[in-house]
């Protein structure tokens, strides 16, 4: 949520929407991993789970490095800040979500509770639940991107000569 708000505030509504789309793609990937049983295998292997956690930590260090490398000044009203591409915003959202190992734990614990024992197609039901969750999450994050980016849009209109 904070990533989407940050991108919307600093780069505009479109940036927040692209980031929210990437986050939702990350949820879809987690859904696929858990639905096809790879999530259980990853959780059972401490080494693989450790690598995923390490990748998440490395990604956070990468984000911190980029933040420290920038001068920290955001001058979006004058347009002097160079904006991220839509693809990089989308990828940023997806990678931040995929590398967050707690989501996989949540999916492994949460989704199976809604599937009856002995059901004929548990994979399809898990996919349906996970994709529904991803879509609903996107619908929740969309207004966050919109309302976080509105002040920037207002300031751009007010401060235009």
C-alpha cells in the first residue's frame, strides 16, 4: 500500500495505478505457486525459503540504494523530476510483492480453509479464490492510487503559468 501511495504522490495517478497492477500480478503469481503445490515445497525446504527471503531483503536494499542515490528532492510541479517508465513501475510492484515471503505463507494458510476435503478439483478452486482475492485487492488499491495522486495533479494545475 505504501509503495502505491509513494508512487502516486511523487509521480502521479498513472504511476500508482501501474504499481498497483504490478502488485496484483504478484498476487496472481503467488496464487499459481500455491495452487499447484509449489508453495508447500518451498515452505518445506528451508534453503529455498531462505533464498526467497534473502531475495526480498536484497530488493529492499536495492530500493534503499536508489533512494539514497537520488538527491531526495521531488519537484513534480515544475516537471524537473524524471519519471519512471510504466514498465518499471509495473515491475517494481510485481517484484516487491513476489519477494515478500509472508504473502506465500498467508496464501498457504488462508486459501485451503475454504476448500472442502475430497473436492474434485481443488486446484481450480484455489485458483478461483486466489484470482478473486487478487482482483479485489486491485480494486482496493485503485482508489488509494487515485486519492494519493490527486494532490499532485491539483498542484500541477495550480502552479502552471
